[in-house]
C-alpha cells in the first residue's frame, strides 16, 4: 500500500472516530437534558406528558402537608396564575418555606400530581431562580392585564 493510501485511510479512520465520539456526547447530553416549565405552561400542557422536567415558582401558602410516614410531603407550586400539586418523598432543604421560591424536578403523574425527585430552594432572601422569577412576573402581568380588561 502506498503512503498516500495509508494517509487517506488514517484520515478516514480519524474522522470516523471523531464522528462516533461526537454522537456519543450528543446522546449523553440529550438523555440528561431537563427542561424548565412554569405552572402556567404545565396547565397549558406544554410540558412533556412523560419524561423528566422542572417546575418552578412559589410554594403556595397553606399548601404544605406532611403524611403520616414523616417523609412524604404534599405542597403546591404556583406562579400566581396556575397551581401545580407536588408530592415529594425525602428531606427538604433547610430554606424551603411557604411563599418562597422553589424549583422541583421530576415527572408528572397520570393523576395530574407532579412527582418530585429533587427540591431546590432559594439560597438567600433576595434570590429566586431566574426562570421562576420570569414566570411569576409574566403571570402577574397577565393577571393585571386581565383585571384592567374586565373593568
């Protein structure tokens, strides 16, 4: 085999390995991708019916309930326009409170209750996840617009 053919085979083999590596990386990223949705988007069925995603907003006042086992919790996440009921089994972050910002990751159940596998609470008094803050602002603006139109 001539040096020219050997070089061509080496380049072709290198390109095949590079393509394989790129395909594996993209597949790993795709399977670990988790999208964020507001309660309004979940109510509008924009969130996936199956598969993991995140819901963010505020923990609705008076919605926190503990089950008898002490680890299962039920609460609601709201963007002031819509509410998503959530159930979670595990320990909550220390900063988890009603009326405060939260992002929950998990899957939507067939009964319309979000089954959370992870709960993330805000970490200081002035912080809310940017996606959740935007969702709350949009919902409040929509509610204000609706109020002025009904007058």
